[in-house]
């Protein structure tokens, strides 16, 4: 971001977010997860590979997260 003179707000918009607060928390390390789509958009905008920016991890039980989300909504 610094090298390309890209602001946090500009990069958040490129990721598809209306606000830049999540990006700020991500940059500070307050949050540890990011959906694939915004990660791809950020990397594309900065013209770098996704794995240059993020540690790619595949969840071995993706159905578990959907169940957890349903519990949180209920």
C-alpha cells in the first residue's frame, strides 16, 4: 500500500467493502480471517499474488462454519 500510495479507504473499496474499518483491523492483526473474494480483489488491485499478502488456509470442515453461523443467527 505504501509503495503504491494506496489508502486504506481506496483498498477497502477495491475489496468490495463500503467501510474501511475491517481492513484496518485486518492490517493491525485484530482479525485473522478473510473471505477468498475480497482477498482476490485486494491482490488484484495491488497487482500481486494472493499468497504474497495472505497465508492461504483451507478449512477441512467447511460445513462446520455454516452450522456455527446458523446458531449465531438463532
